[in-house]
């Protein structure tokens, strides 16, 4: 899974879990991050700890955190670069006001770590009704089956195996081998999130954006490659938002 999106997923899940159960915010792991900084709107200052960020948000009447990201992009090839995911959080409060939490990532070469600044701005024209998120795992399975066949046809067995494993994860196959990024979540959210993570092949060098489009072009399948890649990206993001935003609703 894209690292920027993964961190937003963790913030959303930890915040909504604490809100639902009326407990403290579970601290986040550092992972690949050197420093997280949260800059509040309306003169509330900033903090370098997610727990303190949540504490301030809760005092301001936070009722839910919603992960939002576009389901279509102009150039999938840019998704391997920093700050290209266009993902952000909507923070909903008791008084009906909403703010956005938007990340900016910076690589610190000397430490080989990333610093991220989460900056809050008020969403003055936010829609009155909260978005509805749907489970589209059946459509996800269908596209995975098609794109697996395409990967085999263009000579990409690694990606064919990746898509096959994702299918197995979604179907609950115990033989599926994957990195469990979301342990402890109830089903079907645990299964969906780990499948989405496995299927996220839109990076830079060595990704589904690298050699596969040229191999598809050589076989006269570039249109099919683009159609299925757009569909895969959409279903990854639709199901990601469904699982993250409804897991603790």
C-alpha cells in the first residue's frame, strides 16, 4: 500500500476506534516516519504527537474522521511519487462544521526517513450530507480475475501472482501469503484492507506502471491495459474507503 495512504488509514482507524469506544487514542508506530507534525486551524497551534492531535480534536467536538481520496487520476504513473495520492481526512464535529487534514511529505535523506506535516483547514463549503461508502468486493474480484489474465498474456507472472493472491485474500483462502498490515480488525474489513494493500501495484520503477504498459502495447492490448488499470485503481480506492470509514461506524 502507498505509504501516505497507509498513514491516513491508521489515523482514521485509531481515531474512530477511540471515538466509538470512548477510549484513548492508540499511539501510532513510527515505521518509515521520522516525525509527524499536526498543525491545527483557528489558532490551536500544533503538536508532534498523534495522541495530542486527537485529544485537541476531541475537545473541539470531533465525532468522526473520514478518509477521502479520488477514485480516478489523470496520470497513474505519478502515483509512485510523494504527495501524489491526493488523499486527505475530513474531520466532522458535533456542531456540523468540517475541516480537512491534508498531508505534505518530505524525505530526509540523512536519516532515510520521511517527515509529514498534517495541516488542517476549515471546509467552509462542505456538503451537508456525509458520503455513503459501499462494499464493492465482488466487482473487485471480477476485475482482479481479468487483470490477472492480462498480466499472464503480456508476460508478467509476478503481477499475475500478485492479483491471484489478492483474490485469495478476498475469498478468505488460508493459503494466501501477504503482509498483514491491519491485524485485529473484524471481518470483512480486515480481509478487504489487506487485499487492497496487496493489490496496490501503482508505484514507480518496477511497478505495474513501469514495463507492463509497453508490453501490453507490443501485443496490441494497451487499451485493455488502461481500462483494467483504471478499474483496478478505482476499486482499490472505493473498497479502501468503505473498509476504513465503516469499520468503526
